[in-house]
């Protein structure tokens, strides 16, 4: 798939609007993060940003551990 996209001025920056087909192939939507990585040949690759999902999952696991460990304390504080 080759898509030619037009750069558009957005405030003081320049942006690219991704069409539905590109969003569907990347499996991303509004509010998701994507990553631009440089290939050895100098081209750029667009991929969904997995790092933010992994970071969020780690934070949730840490919070669940604290909740389990201090369940009684948290229950008393909530009164």
C-alpha cells in the first residue's frame, strides 16, 4: 500500500492526516500514540506505540499490588 499524504499547517506546526485505511492497518484511532522510527536506509517507519501500553500495564500491576498489600489500611482510610 502506498499513500501520498499532504502536509498541512496546524498552528505553528505541520501535521499529516492519516486516512481511514491507514488507521485500520495500524489498528489505531484518535487518542492513540504512534512511533516514527528511522530505518537503516534512512526511511521512516510508522508503527503503533506499544511502549505506552506496556508502561500503563506495568503501572496498573503496581497499583494492584499496593491495593492487595494495603487492603485493610485503605479500607480504614476510606471510612
